[in-house]
C-alpha cells in the first residue's frame, strides 16, 4: 500500500489530494483518501496562508492513517507546487 499526494491543475485552480495506491487482482487501484485543499492558479498571500493553515489541520486529522515519514513526503510534494509563506511575507501588511 502506497500513499501519495497529487497536486492537479484545472483551468482555474490547483487541487491537492491524498491518493492510496494498491494492487488488486494484478491491477493498480487508486483510492481517494482525502482532499488536502485547493487554491487559485495565481494565489495571493492570503490564499497561500489559508491553504497551508488548512493543510496542516487536515494532515493532523489524518494522523491515525499517516506516519511522520509519509506526512513529510506529502508536505514536500505540495511545497514543490505551492510555496509556503515566508516570515517576511507574514509580517508585511496585506
């Protein structure tokens, strides 16, 4: 059983999902485990702040299904597509 995160792009939004992959009868099966969040293709600082706050909350609720290693892999995969707001950005007025 393998869990992976998927960040997909539609015409207007990025959507992050947690997918569980397994083999069943010689075929690969994918199960949607959880939606991790979505944001516009060109997110504002406020969009990114809300996305990351909500993402960590969702991952916390999935703690019974995710070990630390898997959780870190998910955060790294999402971080590659959605930059986490820096301390400097957080301090700047909107």
